[in-house]
């Protein structure tokens, strides 16, 4: 197996990945908090995780990924109480919308989706272990984790703990580094809010304990990879480490991976400032799922991604270029190589395949992987235009596209179907692929017998259904939907 190197936030270094169980990679990813639609900044992280798991699979690993849905936290409790509905009633809609969004962007589902509210017993059990080992204390019906008792506290986010008052507490789920405090594992019930009756008392879990309990339940006490957005490193992941390692005495996670922020037209995206887009916002403006997937995947995950409408347009034309190339390669006829002829495209294809894998193996450098593919597309297109592409070039070039497609999943043109599934736009109507092929063949036959009136009529008929056809230099024909 090729060596895959990943940047580990815990060590601050890019390290060779060695799985705990040979041939298998166990990944836990913090999923969305289902209190609203996810925005494109969230999907930047989810696309990174999708590229990660697809690349592991392409390299022959068995992937075991668990992703959670945070369906209980401060915001959900407050919103559900304000709406006068149960937590499940409030979150179900957003959970379903999230699944639909993942599907429209072509995200491979994880091996397991887990909901926090289905795992209250596991959280109670984990808190019980921490109580037994004296990492906790109670105050006003809530249970807190005593960070002074865990010497490793701060090792992930490298926070400076000097000057932090022993015994100072924080009750909210989200807070800044300056406010590092003993955090709530279990929160006392408040009037009008949902709570669970358990053996550690009535109440509800803090946000952080959710992920520790679910990750260890399904992936073991030590997992290979834990990933999320960079804003989760503190306090969420720092607290996950403290809770898990204090309970088990074992390292919780071997590689911590964090995706950088997405900026919107150079500004930090912010829900409160109204400065954000959901997927639906962009699709309603006429953008395609594939353009968004390309743009979000194209910038290596540890670099900030500046999302602009120009960038989205460019992404659309990049996808178009790839799709056209794949189609040209699939449909055109090429002559066999002459004896002793220089095989430049074949050699380039072999080099592109190698550079594609090498780029992704280098901490998922998607920019390098894409550059390798686009160099091949450019050179092979030139060779085709000059009539220099040979039969022998086709298989190595297709092999590069197959590699690309396995990880990036953009060549298959199913944008319209995906949008229709999301309830946006009409299902692709008009003729099926087979019907189009038949008409194209009829038109070819008409041209052969020099019945140009008939050929033009068929071209016109196809155009009216939104099908563009293009005659190629070698006498072939390509078609695509507008
Ligand atoms: Zn989490």
C-alpha cells in the first residue's frame, strides 16, 4: 500500500498514517447540529471527509466511519422549547434535510449515522466511569469535569492553562479558549426544558460527552482518525480527549484532522450576520451540485477557502471540461499507433496517475491531484485536435479519469436528477439516453446517404429537447444535454 501522510493537529506534524488494525481505517467525524439547515462552510468539512474516505477506499482500505448528528445541545433545547415541540420533532426535519443535502453533493454515507438522543445510556455510563475515577464533581444538580485532574488538558489546542482558576466552571456548550474551565458533562434540568431521568440524576448531556460516548462505542477506545472543522478543536475536541482518556487511561485518537474555515467573498461566514449560503440558496440561483462539489474539494483542506461566485463559475467550467473530455475519449475513434511512434499522451497519462495518487497521499493535496488530471486533459485534447491521439492512449487516459472519479465523483452528469430528488427543478425530462443515441444514429445514417435535410431536422429536434450535438473531426459525433 502507498504511504499516506496526514497532518495531525495533536503533534503539529504531517505523519505517515499507520492504522491500528491492518487494512482498516476507523474514522469518527463530528456531524451537524441539526437545529437549522447546514451551510456551505459546514459542507467544506464534509466534502473533505468524503474525499478522505474515498481516497482510503481507492487505496484498498476498509473504511469504518461513524458520523453523529448532534440532536441535543443548548441551541436545540432552546429552540425546541420555544417552538413547544419535542427535541425529536424539532430536529427531525433538519436531520432529513441534511441527509438530502449530503446526497445531492454526492457524499458517500458513513458506515453508521448516530444520533446523540439514541445514546443517552452510553453517555450516562461514561460519566459514571469518570465519577468512579474522581474526575468529576457535582454542583446544583449538574456534573462537571475537573480539568485540573487531567494533566493532558490543552494538548490538542495548545492552550495556556496558567491563570485558570481551579474550580471555575462553564455551563454553555460553546466557549472560547480564554474561558477554558471545568465543563459540564451533565446538566441539571431547567424549567420547561426536556430532560432524561437517569441513575446519575435527572438532566441532559453536555455536548462534548456525546461524541466521546458514541465514538468509543462503535470504533473502540482508541480510534485512528477523528476529524472536524478547525473551530471544533477547542473546546469540543479538547474536552472529548479529556473525558475519553480520563475514563479509559488509553489514547483516544491517533490522528486528529481539522479542516480550515471557508470565507465568503473574503469575509468569515456568519449565520448571525446573515453572511452565509445554504446549498438550496445556491441551487435556487441556478448553480449545480457538481460545481459546488468541485469548488469545495479543489482547495486542500488545511487552506482557507475563499468562496466567491466567480470561483463557482470557474468550477462549473472545470467540471464541464472534464465531462467533455471523458465523452470525447469514450466516443471518438482513434487509429492504432504507428510502429516506433512517440507515445507522449500515454506517458503523460501514466505520470498523471502517479501524481494524482501522490498528491492525495500528501495530506490530501487535492490541488496537486487536480493539476495532474487537468494537464492530461489539456495535452490529450491538443493531441486529439491534431489527429495525433492513438488507440493505445485511450486506456491509460481513461484510467486517470477512473481514479479521479473514484475520489471526486464529478464526471457522471447527474446534476439534474440530484436536484430533482432535492425537490428543486424538474426531473430531467425529454428523451432518455437511449432515445438520443437512436436519433443520433439516424442522423448519422442520413448524413451518410447525403440526406442533409433529414440530418438537420433531427439536429433541430434534439436541440428543442436541450440536446446539443457536435460533429467531430474524425467523422464521429458527440452529444450532451444543455
Ligand atoms: Zn463531536
